[in-house]
C-alpha cells in the first residue's frame, strides 16, 4: 500500500510543523545552556539536503529563506550535540545536483567544491546535473579531488566513469555507515550493538549524460551479482538500508529497488529511500518498514527523517519533518533561546568563505534595477510573468531589433521554459541574480529562413497555447515551448532557438518542410547577454537628471503633422516679432564701422563659444546603444575576468 503525502511551499518563518508538537520535547545540554529539541529523535536520525544547485548562500531576496550553508552547518553541529546527549545516532547526507543554479556554479566547479567540502556529510549521491559536462566530471574525479575527499562516501551505484583502459564507478557502489551508539537488537537476544546502515547511491535512468560517463539502468543493476551479494550480507552485516536515490519520491524505479531488497532481506528490514530531482517536498509510505522522502530544492528545505530499529515492533515508526531554511525556524526547532545565536564558529567561517568567493567571482557587480518582481511560473499573459516579459519585450527589443528601424515582425524564437530557473526580484539586479535566474546562459541559434508560418504551426502547434499535455510541475502555467513573435500563416520567417533546443527545432521543421536545416550559433549572443543589454538600456539604477535637453528630445522623438505645423508657426511668430523689435530700435545712422567691429559682434560664432559642445561629449544621446551592450557581453567580461583572477587563487 502506497500512501503519498506532498507538501508545497509552506515556508513561512513563523510556521511550526504540528508533528513537532506530537513528539514532545527532548532536552539536552549544550555548554551551560539547557535546550529543548522539537524533533522526533529515534535510533537512527538522518539530516537531508538535496537539489541545492549551488544555492549555498541562501536567498538574499527572500527573508523567509535567510539561512546559508554556514547556518545549516551550525544547525547540524547543534543537532549532533543533542543526539549525542541522548546516545542516538545522527547521519548527514546530500542527494545530488549540487551544480547549476547560481554564479558560484561554474564549469568546472572550482569555486563551489571547496565550500561543499566544509560540510561533514556521511554519504553523498550524484545527480544528473553533475553529468552534463565532461569538464565537471573530469574535475571532480581527478586524483585527490572532490570525489576522493569523501573517503568512500561519494556513492554512484549505477553511474560509471569511462576511462582509457577501464570503466569503473565514479565513486563507490555502496557504503556502510556506522553509528556511535548502541541499540537493543531484538534479533539477537536484545544484545546491545552499534547501528550499521547499508547505503547506496542511485540515479534515475538518465540519458543526457556526457561522453565520459555511463548511467546503468536501475532495473539491471538490482539484478547484478555485486548488488545481491551486498544485500545477502556477504560484505558485512547491517541493521537498516538507506538508498540515496536521485529520482522522484514516487518514481516507479523506487519500487524496483525496494522489491529486490524485500525479495532478499524480507519484509521487516527498515528501508529509507532519500529521493529528489523533482524539487518537491514529498513523502511516500511504501510499507510498514519503508518510506520514500524528498526534501525540496535550492536550499529552501532541510529534511529530517528518523526511525526505530526495534524489530519486535509492528513497524519502523518512520517520522519526517520539512524544516524551512530559515534562521528563526532552525532556532525554534533546536530550542535555542531567541537572544542566543544559532551560528557556531565553523558555521561562521563557512558563511564568510561563501561571501569571499562571491566577491572574488564578481557576483556582486550591479547590472541594473528591476522595476518589479517577475515570477518564473506565471503565465505569459500576466504582467509579472518572467517568461512573458522576456518573450515579448527583451527578445523583441534586443534580438529582433532593426538598428533604429523598430523591430522585425518576421523573426521567431522558440525554446522550452526550462532555461530559466528562478524569479527576478524588484530592485538592484547583480550578476548573481541574473545567473540564478538564467544559469545555463544558452547560446542563441539561427535555425533557418523562409519558413512559412503555417509550417511553423504544423511543426510545433498553436504558439503559446497551454494544453492538457503541457502541464509541467516546475512551470504549471506555461506552454511546453515558448514562442517570441507573432505567427501568421502566410508570412515567411527567420526562426531562432537556443542550444538546448536547436536540434529538436531543426528536426521538427525538417519533418514538415522536407528541407535540411543547419542551426548556426550567433557569436556572442546568449540569453544572458540579451538580458544584460536590456538592463543597460532600460533599467538604470541612477537615471541622469533632465538638464533641459530631455524635453526637447522627447518632443522630436515622434514627429506628427500637428507638431511640425505648431513648430513652424511658432518659429514664424518669433521671427516676425524679433524683426519688428530690431526695426524699431536700430537708428538709421547706426552702422558697423569696420570689419573688425563686425567680427567682435559676431564672436559667438567662433570656437571660443563651443567648449560645451565638443565632439567628445554625447550631447544628443538619442537611443544610442551602449558600447558594451548586446554584442559586447559586458557582464560576462566582468564575470569571466573575476573568475580568471579567483581561479588563479584557488588553483
């Protein structure tokens, strides 16, 4: 029997999970303080992070998610003290996808891994995002690198590294996590023994991995000799099983893993599947002795799960909590008094390390000021839709612009909504905000020209229509493919896409038009340079004061017949009255006596009066594009320069 429980976006810092109250309080001593811990501490306790995607600095724009990795480390250290005082074991695990999300995530992740290595994880799993780039895999698997740092704790049960002479697991296939405290083993006459937890690290059947790796099918691995031998106890005895599984909590592959465990170890072996990948808070009760648990994404959640090793009980008494990554919530969970700090010395050092790394890589460089918050998942027709604003405004004004002649109505851009990953918040936008919103920085590709609107519609369906098959858990109000530009059936178009989608788009068009398309990358033009160019031109944080020219220029920006007539009439009136004034006041005997005198009176035409109009100054800046705009990649230049400087330091 499967019981599914899903929790979504309950992230207020004032939110207290009712299950805390049901468990009572566990008191423990911490230095001279007596704290009350509101978590269900049992024989085995596991603290969980998953799908953090480099959000180690937390969410600076969201006060309800103000904790960073330094705070999480501090929370773990204090929770460990609590468990030790009760003689209960605590394990700390990370379930993959540590890369791709913020400016600290680079290829390879030279700035991110030193931060991750400060976390005292007992076991780690690999995620699909770690496998997209050869450079990432090569970097983390180098000798004495990130994988080696964990001394056998980096688990890849079905993910292999392809080397010149061999194919081997990237990490270890499994690990035995050993507790520090005993429990009454009813299977062996209530003998007191330390807990041993057999731990695996599985990835779903991922196909988009880089050439350096192989992902074996889960259903084949569970039938392998090594997997069954470990379950049979041939490599050592154990009391429970933890499966780090980078897949959804209700993925059918979890059933395949559990069914094989039950076949070999019986129905009463406690099994916890720590799941992820879908970025949800989710819990699935699989049977009386097994549970699947998924703990959010982007450091919005710290997961906690516990269970009993009492084999005589009718179930393993699984308990779980979703803890907001919020300092106040964490203090409440630990029972830390409001006047005391959550942060430990190691936690403070890690927070400072994160800030130094952000500064070194240029992530605090300001790019502009957004007039409002644009939300990732809002439908295209909403005013605060991130995708709607990008498709209708940024693309039109930057990619479709015609050099001072407006914008082209015969260009289309099509891409999937997975390219953006987070909201863009009102106020100052820095480099890290842009990368966090658009971490992939997709290159723009020109797919082809002379494509009929009717052919485009036949290939991709009605543009921007959200249908029954377009529901996406990450972007519920958006279509499966987003189109910039208006499609008319009888028009011919130039079609563009991004590097992630260009092959698919070309294939679809070829199937309809029976033509061959060779997608061509547009040099120096990416999603982020388009955003950067728009921000530079439109989102200045310090707009220049109007010195008088502004009103004049605004008047001439749009010439209409009435404006021209009004201007000419005004000019003629001023000229007439000026002439009348001169005629009335100049006496007949007044003359210019000499040429020198005339030169003196006309001195305002010489160069001495032109200093304020020197050619070096931009007197009439009418819509001139910034020098380092769309084609200059200014934010990338700053970012890459900072990266190069800091990489030299980290090398």
